[in-house]
C-alpha cells in the first residue's frame, strides 16, 4: 500500500509489472449500463477518485486507485492493490493524474471510461488529455455508454465498427487536409475539413471496419449510438 505522504512524482517513477493496456475509470460515466465490458481491452484497471465505485458497478476490480478524495468516499484499503492519495490543491485533475500515471508506468493502449457529458468544462479538459498523449502512446480514447472518441494524427487509420452506428469527424485545429474515407456510407476523397463546418458528422461504417486517412492536421473521430428514448424522456 502506498503511503499518502509520498510525492506524486514518486508514484510516476515507480515501476510495476504490467501488460500493455490500461483501463482508466472516472467518477462520472454516462450510460453506464450500456457499456459492454466484454469489448474492453485492459490488463490493469486504474480508478480516478470515485471511479472505483463505477468500476464495481461494471464488475471490474480496481488495481490502482488515485485521487484526492475531496468530494468522495475513499475506497477501503483492502480494495486496490495500490492506493495513491493526492493533495486536494494541485494543478491537474484526478483524471489527468491517472492518465499521467498510466503513461509513466508504460501502458501503450489506454481506454478512459467516462469524461463525456455532465459539466462541459470537464469534457473540454478531457479532450485536451487526448491531445496531450495522442502520438505518444499507441492508442488512447474516451468512452461512455454511447460514445467512443479518439484523436488521430496524419496517416492511415483503421476504425472498427464495434457496435457503433454512427461515425463523425471534426478538425481539432484549423483544418485537416487530404481527408479520405474508405468503407463508409458517405465517402470522401482528398477533402479539406475545417473547424467551421459540420459535414464530417453522421456517417456510417458499411462493414466491420473503415479506413480514414489524411495528410495534415489533427482529426477528432467519434463513434456514437443514439441515446435510448426512454432515457431521454426520463431526463426531461
């Protein structure tokens, strides 16, 4: 068990035996019961702050818990293999601390459960985390019950359908050039996508996977399903 008085950087420098895939569970997750844990790839489960409660609801056992626990109950000491308590006053969110930890400990494929919906400032910050580590790890994405979002650098990318009906793209910067779709309902060929248009949305993968390529810029790719009507009505 890690002592609460140790500095955060000590935890980053600590090495552990791990696989290549980490699942980071945040404390707010939209559409929790629609997450298919059988489709998730992970060797280690890292919970940020109250994310350990979400992990338990998903039937997952946390390996690492990290957070300041300023607004949530701290997990029982017997729950995680590794419990890292952060100071309440710090210049990063618990989500960023969990992601920094995963990258520092050598995980190359990272799925973040949560971070979408709820307060929009949190969503903006979490999209910034994609920008921070895209290109530095093999794969990183944000996911909830209805959405999976990742950021892509120039090149060719294979996107699997994995049960998502819609696929949308948006330029994360001023523009993306040379954008080409293969295997999608509405194909593109050498197109320019700026951050002032919506035509990148509401496309569909025709088979099991699609190919997206582009030359310059950064591309935000979202895979989505509709929120069930009963849930929308219940929220009104």
